[in-house]
């Protein structure tokens, strides 16, 4: 095993009950509080807001389940990823 490699699930474990930004492979973007995740990176978010381009709120959704295989990337600093949408 290569030294210095960290299991990415550690970052999800540390982010439970914290806001995260998730971008999906289809271009959809969501900001919400991470409540639950599993070993395949399926996520359950609450207080979810769908954003577009990180600049405008598209919809307020409440609770959302995101399939791990659809995730392009996750930001654990949603203030940077969707700053303009979250200000309003």
C-alpha cells in the first residue's frame, strides 16, 4: 500500500452535519447539510438548495438522496463553491 493515501470516506465522515457542495455528472449543483453517507458515496442531504453556476438559487428542495455514481465532485467549503447563491 502506498504511504500517504487517505480513504476519501474519511472526509465524508468528518463532514457529517456540515454543509457541503455537490456537483453531479449531469451538471446539477446542490448545497446542503450532509446527514448520511455509505461506502458507495450515496449521500443524504437536508436543507438542500439547487444552484446554477454557483450564482443563482434554482430551487429549495429540503431532503435529497444523491447516488454516489452520479457525483462528479464534492466541495467541503460550499461558501467558496456557491458563494453568490448562498448570500441571498
